[in-house]
C-alpha cells in the first residue's frame, strides 16, 4: 500500500509538472504586446504550411507586421457595442442608413430581386448590414488585412477564434483574392459588408471579389442563408441568422430594426 501511495504521489507530481509545462507553452504561443510577434510568426508558418498554405501566403505571413491600431480597436470593441439600441442607432446613423437604404433598394431593384430569388434573403437586411458596416461602401478600411488578422491570431485575447481566419487569409493570398498589401477593416474584415477571411472562403460567391458591390451583397445573402435565414419571414423572425453575422445583441437589434424599416417602404 505504501508503494502504491508513493506511486500515486509521483504520478500526481508528474501530472502537475506537465500541466505547468503545457501552461507555459500555451502562454508562449500568444502575446499581449508585439515583442514576441516575429518569433510567433515562425511557429505559425509551420502550422500554416501544414494546413495547406502555399508560397505566396507564406511570403505574406513573413512580411506581416504587428498591427498596433488593430489591437487598440480590439481593446475598445466592447465600448463600441455598449448602451441601448437607441443610443447605438444614433451613434451609427441608423436614420440615415434607413433613408439611403430605401433609395438604394429602389435604384438597385433588379439586383436585390435576383438575390432574393437565389437566396431567399430580403433586401432590407442586406442594406442594413451594408450601411452599418461600410456606409454603403464609402469606408471599407485602410488597415493591412494580413497584418491585422495575424495580429489577432497572435494576441492572447481570442487566438483560437482568429487562428482559422488567419489561415484563410493566407490561402486567399495564394488564390489571388487577397494580396500582402490588401487593406480592410481593423479586425481583418474585407469588402462592402466586411467579411472575415474564413467566411470569404466559405460563403463568397461568383468572383469572390467582395469589393464588388453585387458580389458582396450576394455573398452576404449566402452567409445568412447558411446560418438559417428563412425566406419570407422578415428580419425579426431571423435573429438567429443575424446573430451569426455579429454576436453583439445591440448590433443584431439595430440591424433588425433598420431592415424592417427598409423592407416596409
């Protein structure tokens, strides 16, 4: 029995040491400043290559820099989605989005009718997202996409979430859909409606060029359909699909309100 007790103690000690080692390894695999970014990129390159990233993607990875502006934006993200729906709508210009959205629905009727026939998604929610994300294409961002998404994959706050998007961004560089110099939003989103790279791979349609208005809107409809959008049910009955686009409750409610107002016109 004494031998068994000593064996259990030894086993427990080994487990504890391994746990500490694993924790130290996990800690070294991410960072809260740019100090370890270059070393992390070397480790990530091995992962990327194993996941099928080619020479162009790996070259883009090698040239990426720590995106301090992305980190600043990420640290303030909760503030951006704080407060009531009414306050959020006011900050983001909800009334203006509704007004311009109604006009764009009429002037692009053929496009929206075609998208609705193909995907079952009504114009209002697409216009709401388009207006909310980039002011209908007026502001698609100027942050380097590869650097932004790699920085977020390295940062300790949400590395598991951004890792697949970082791999996807490098694969998009391989395909020519992105380049090492492509720019977009602070969190690595691209195009008129701001797709994360992993979602570009999965949901982009046609040419996949999301800086093209028609492609971006059709791809957004495909995304919503893929997240359970029910044709003819309206935005309020499709909150689950809208939640797939953005997890912030205040954003979801604002999109539903804007979409409903546009579709009612």
